[in-house]
C-alpha cells in the first residue's frame, strides 16, 4: 500500500511540476502578455504575483489547519482552483486573439486569473508537505522531490522540442495549446493523487477534559492568532530564504533582454528550463538528503554565475542567452529543492506546518517588497538592476551559514 502511495505521489508531483513549468511566470506568461499587446509593466508583476500570491495566505491557512487534520481535502480544492484559473487565462487569450478583448483588458484578466491560481497553489503548497512526509521518511524526501522534477523535465522537454521545430506553423495556436494542456495536467494531477489521504495530529482537546480546560484551550488558540512563538530556526530560515527569492525574480530579465518575437523565444526557454530540471533534479535531491544547506550554497553560486554572465555579456546571441537561462534554471531548481527539503526535515508534524505556513507568508511579503523596489529602481538606476539582485544572491549564500543543521 505504501509503495502504491509513493508511486501515486511521485506521479502527481511530476504532473504538477509539468503544469507549473508550462504556465511559468518566467517564460510562458511573459510571452503571453507580449503576444496580447499588454502593457510592459504587467510583465514585471508576473513573478511577484505568482509567488507572493501563493505564499501570503499560508499563515491564515495554518490557523485553519490547526483544527483540521484531513489536509488532503484542502489540497484537492487548491488543485481544482488552479485548473480553473488556467482555463480562465486561456479564455482571455482566445478573446484577445479574436480582437474581442483589448490587450490591456486581457492582460488584467491574466493577472487576476494568476492571482486566483496562486491562491490555489497556496493551499496545495502547504498541505502537500504533510502528504509527502506521510509517504516518505526523512532522508528520502529530497530524492522523491528530485525524481518527480526529473520526470516532469522529461515531459516538458518532449513538449518543447516539437514546439521549437514547428514554431513557424504553430505561432497562432502554440500558446493556446500550452495553456489548454496545462489546465488538463492540473486536472489529471487531482485525479492521480485523489486516493492519497493524510491525517495530521493537531492540538485539539482530548476526550475527558473538563469544560474549563476546553475553554482555556480555545482561548489559547484564539490568542495564538496574535501571539505566535517560534524558535530562532524559523526566523533564520525566513531571512535566508527571503534573500534566495532573487533566483526567481531575476529570471524575466533573461527573457526580456532579447528583441526576437516572443513566440520564437518561448519554446527555447521552456526547453532550457525543462532540460535544467531534467538534468539536475535527481542530483539536487541526493545532495539535499545529505545537507539542504549545502544545496542552497551550491545553487546560489550557480545563480550568481548566471547573473554575472548576463551582466558582462554584450552579445545578442540567442544561444548564449539560452545557456545563461539554463544555468539559472538549474540553480533555481536547487534552491527550491534545498529549501523544501530543509523545511520538511527541520521540524515535525504541526510545527512543520506552521514553519512552512508562516515562512511562506513572510516570503510573500518579501517578494512584494522586492518587486515594488525593483519596479521603482529600474527607471532611475544608471545601471542594470541585475547588479543589485546579484549582490543579494551573494549575500544569501553567505547567510546559509546561520541555518542550524536539519539532519
């Protein structure tokens, strides 16, 4: 039975990762807005909305989960919302392509649907950790995440290659096909993981307690909404992870620096991201099972190299740009695997849920703050904002030394 659960979990995580890659805020959605004729400022908000929208609600959701042990029900609802959101984005693209909707209006619909998608992702991101922890033991979870990412990389690459080869004949329908397939994969993920159920021990009142004890416990839960106590590990993790968000924030600059048609660029960048996931995920998983801190350090160094390459290169070569984006994608895969494995291993049970929930909400706020900062700095700086982002990544690498060992 456990093996069957593990297979279903790997398949579901692989499908979910595939859908995420296809609807990426770093590749597909920028190309989508460009093709719609949406204002350029909307592109700068894709990553902050995608990431912060998935993170901000998690603290409140954590309080809800304190009295709800069946985490799989919340995960199912979140996955259904994501499938619906992608279908909404597809509808906006169809209307814009038929001139039934202006580029500005279609872009706003995309941003709104992306916000809704991120809320669904929020519910799934928080609750899937408990599903993973139930199915895989400590020391196996990084490999499980890496295996799923590798499978999704193979599938995404298989999709990107024909899109690249036949891009001349698929320009009008390529984005529609990617969006339609992504919505279907989200739905398939829901079907695949439906039988997986998890019940987490929560701090509910045990049978046999008197009414005064129950009332006191209820008051404690209410007060905890305003007074949450964590040990220093949580705050250190939030600080370090907050700096590592730059591995995602910097990605659109690799896409936007090129002047070619977005439809021509999209298959190349999707392919580069998929190939990076395919080649690196198993390695990242094995390294993370040894040390998640080391994983973050190595991945951060690779992201820094990619940023430096972008800054020092004056070439308009698409091959060089794709190669740098490939390196950045490998680095970002390592950052994701490292911080996921760290959060899985450093705490247990409800403490793990609260670590994930509150750190994710904090990261959502940090993303919005950085997004606003860079949006304000870009027009006034006499140099590329990527210099600032590269410095932040360098600082992130150094601060991993403050993280306690998780194994």
